[in-house]
C-alpha cells in the first residue's frame, strides 16, 4: 500500500482561493518527486470539468487521465487549511488532498479518507490538528466501518459483479453508482472485502477502496430491489460510463456524431473513410438502340478493331492497376481479357452482324444472352462472372461508340458517386481527384469493386437500397463510410463538425502510413502483436511488405488453382512458394492447404454439385477425399521448406480425427521428400473446433482463427448472402466467446494463436482480439498501417477491458 510521510503534509496553510490551494498542494507533489510541474495545470483543468469536493471539508484535486504521463509515481499530499478555502458555492475545503495516481495504489488511502466524511467530528479535528501524525494515522488506517449498514440487507436480493474499470471505484464511476441507486426506493449496499457501503453515498462507496478488476457484491432490499440490482449490475458491466480519456485520444478518430437528427441512408461499409461532397448519379444509357448495318464486312472490321482495342486497354489496365494498387487487384482484368476471347460471344456477334445487326446491337445482344444464362445459375462466383461479361460488354460498346461511356458524364469537381452498382473496370478507371466517395444501391462488401475501392482508398458503402438513386445531383452529403451511412441532409453546425472530423481522419491516415514499418507494441510496452498479411499469390508478397507486413499469416493457396484450366503441377506450386520464401527473406510464411468448396469453386476439378456447399465437401474434407491433390500440394510445400521457413495449416477442421489424418498424410510426405519438421496448425473456423480447442491444442503447433467462417457457422448466416452482410458480426459475443475459448486453450498448451479472418484488419476489433490474448493478426495489406497504429496507441490493460466488455 502507498504510504504518506510528514514531508507530504503541510499544516496551517493560508490560501485565498481554490487555485492557490491546488497550486500549493501541487507544489508538495512536485517537491516529493511525484509529478512534473505541468501536472498542476492538469489538476486545475480537471476542476473546470468536475468538482472534486467530497464533503466534510475534504477535497481531492487530481489531474486528467490523459496527462497521466506527467506523473512520475503515485503519491498523495495534504494541505491543511484551518480557515477553509471556498471550493464551490458554499463548500469550503479544510483538508485539500492532492492525488497523483498512475494506477490504483492510492485507493486504500482514498478509502480511509472517505471514512472521515462519515465522521464530522473527526473531520473537524483533522482540519485543526497541529500534529501531522493524526492525519497520517487516519489516512493510513482509516476509521472503523459502520456495521449497521449490513443489517437491513441480510437475506435480501444480491448479485456479484466485477468492476471492469482499471482504476477501480474512484469518484467518477462512484458517482454513476450513486446516481442510479438514488432512483430506487430500496436500500442498496455494495460489499467488498469485508467492508460495506451505502450505494447512495459517494463517500461511502469510496470508503470501500475497490481496485480495478475486483468483484463486489451488490445488495438491495425494498419494493424495487430486483430492478435496482439489474440496473446497477448492467451499469457496472458497461464500465460505469468511464470513458478512458487516454483511449479516446488514442489513435483512431472518434466516431462522428452528427449532433442532431439528419436524414440518412445506411448500407454496408465496403471501404472505410469519411468525406463531404456533392453527390452525382451515374446514369447508364441503358439498352443500346437497335440498329442495322448496311455493309457487314466493314461492320465486322469495326467490331474486330474494337475487340483489339479492348484487349489493349485491359492489358494497360492490368499494368496500371498492378503498379498503383497491386497484382491481386489487377488479376480481374487478365480474367476479363480471357473472356473477350470467348468464341461463343465473338462468333455470335459476327453471325448477327452478318444477319444485318450493327456491331453495337450484335455485341449487346450476345452479351445479354450470356449474362442471362449465367445469372440464372444460383452461385455467387458464377454471378460474378456475369458481372465480368457485363463489364467487358460496356467496354467494347464504349469503344464502338464513346457516347455510351457513363463515366464521360462525370463533372470536373469532387463528388460522391452514386450508382446501382459499379463494374470493376469502372471503379479502377475512376479519377480519385473527382470521385472522393462511392455509394451503390446494390453490390456487396466482398465484390471486386469493393476491393478496388479499398485499394484506391475511396470511402465506399454498398447495398444501400434503391432510395439512394433518388437523391438529386449536387446535394451536399456527408459520407460516413466508417459507420456505413450517407447523410443526405445537413445543417451548418453538422457541416462544420463534419469538416473538422474529415480533416482529422485525413491527418490520421497519413500518420499511420508514415509509421507502418514500426512494430505493433502496446503503448505500455506490455504486449506485441505480430502483424502479417493475407495473400493469394507470389506477386502479392512485395505489396504486403511495403505496406508494413511482418510476414504472411495466410496464403490462400486455392488462388493458385483459380483462373486456370488445369490444376497447377507440383513444380508450379513449388516455384510459387519458393518465390514467396525468397521475397520474404526469413519472415514467416503460413501456407494454408487447399480450401476449395463452399464459395471457392474450381470448375476443372469437376466436383459434384452440392445443395449446401458450405456444409459439404470443402477445405480439409475435400483434401482428405482427393488425396492426389493434397499429396501434390504437400510435396510442393515440403520441398519449398528446404529453401526457407514455412508453416502449414489445415482449413475447416471440425474434428480432431480430421486434423490427425491430415497430419499423418503430411508426415508421410515429409519423410518421402526428406524435409525437416514444419510447424502444422489448425484453422479454427467451426464452432466444433473452437469448443474442442483444448483437445486440438495438444496436437497442433499453432491455431489460426478464421473469423469469416467461424461467424458464418456460429451465427448460421451465409457469408455470401448480401442481405445478411450487415448482420454477420464476427464480434458478436457468441463468436468472441468461441475465440476466447480457443485462445485460453492455446495459452494453456503454450501454443501461439492468430486470427486471419476479416476482423483482424479492423483496428477496433484488433484491440479486442489483442485483449483476448491473440498473438498474431493477419489481414489485407491495406489494413496494416491503421491496425499497427491503433495497437501502438492502446495499452494492454485497455485492450483487456475492451475484450472483457465485448465478451458480454
Ligand atoms: C476465414 O474463414 O476467416 C478465413 C480466413 O478463410 P477464408 O475467408 O479464406 O474462408
Ligand atoms: Mg475460411
């Protein structure tokens, strides 16, 4: 416990104002080496926000939490002012107890001090005593507690609850308890550590000296006892309105509050950000006017030349998107180039031209037929292909007739672009100086358009519904993509506050980017989270490293199987892996074995149709049934392990048997290849794996939690269903509790645990995951600077508290 000495007490002081009293008690703290002199200003500042007068002549001036850095160590000083100094209104302070608290070491002194508040005679004696030992004795030993408090409550309603506030039950949270307790007729008590307090009296609550993270018992007796307990327990669980000031100033821009009721349209965030601008509706010309041709040979030549130009444009697009955004995002244009070669499409068009259609009409009809065919198939991936056909359709049409390009009509000043949906090539062609925000009535957060918007750093909200398309051009709107909404009306005040917020967001993004290579240590140095990247192929590694990644936490190897007509050979897979290992140059590479099935369809594998593919043969189940595919992949991985560090993880584990079977196959391949041991981990993506994590933990070298699937299976919400996009919340307590179970099991077995699902890239979620004890977070590269900065601005204790409350 903190001690108080004679040097920290000044008797018989004469001060003429509260400010003078605070400066005097502050000077004692400075001389004792507890604080920097600047902390005195913070103590004065606190007084403008909250009155620190407790009663019976006692005041406890202290600084603001954000200035805790000015405290060298926790200490208390007392200024005795026998004649009293006006504190507020008619309140006069005779004992001014200055507090410099780095943590909760001073709580016992505070508790003892509050004993004085219940004893006016003692208070009067201490304010006049000429013997410092009287004050020291009271502050160190307290006054006997009032046993009568417990009597009326024996046998009545009660409930245990943990005080999650790290600084314990000090004045501010205590005031919240009093405010709630006073609403009830019942007598309410709080018991802690053999002491009991009246919940309607702040002094009494403070006398408990409850430190952070300790459990108290709330008792109530009276007509509304049950309601009182429920209300108090809920408030305590929610942190007693303790807004940790250090936290609100910590890194992430606070959420913007409009301050008044503004009309808004909500959707799902596709790319974060905040921007104010006039809106502009992207109007497509709709169907092509049917035209005929007079000379089919020249019309076919015109069509062929448009195809050639489209091909050239797509190649150029791949090049510029690769340079400006990344190879992964550019791959869509390679795929579209292949679609341009589709003979069904081109032959159909030429045939129609021969039959008399103009090139535009023939091409538009061929595209429409193809899109209709594909759209009839209920499969998200195939539907995406339909969108690609539509996209190349628009491109060729634009080349045949430039007037059909909807982007031609964009104004020359910054706008928020509103559209039914955008095609990937449209998004990639956007001039980011003009289009500063995107809102679409349709679309989904996982579509390519969303990925490109994120990479271009354009705030975007999708799935907003048709009301979006009725907003008049040039209406000045506020796009809060972080909150997934567009404010369609505004006021002068709201606009001013939004402009301030916008500037803050821009400045913070730039700072995050500038510090992206710094490691993610917590602000108190008590923890570090490794920040890794999720990638799909070798060429992504460079981009990931230049965004600040400390390695690869998830290589989705199925990407090596997509956009092809046959499976990659062992050597092709080996070459890709070795390429990554070389670029990573010793940094970790976690290779997830094939996760085909579910949403990841590989047409040439000719897998049978399933009614419920997400509950069917996917991930490890597929590999255990198609051991040829698995064997080839494992050989490539083990051969690559001879070149540099690599780890293996198996996706979609639901039972221990699956994991053991896969591990046994891997071990056989390892021996066959002559490779050394490689760490083998399990992905925790099913509730089954999470609840048996203690059993799995003894078999694995590490866990990696795939929250995209874990949320889908826990909440029974299809991750591909756009209607559920806004509801499928990986931070739901149900999902977090499964993560908690997994982390605890991993810790007990001494195994590392990471998270590689989408929430790892959300800075607020990252803090919660860190608080739960996750060692590593793996995310898309664009999220890395923001997550690292957020962790560096958060203490381990804050993260634990966030996690604790998120679990509830
Ligand atoms: C996940 O499910 O969270 C995950 C990382 O795997 P994927 O998104 O590839 O299914
Ligand atoms: Mg998954």
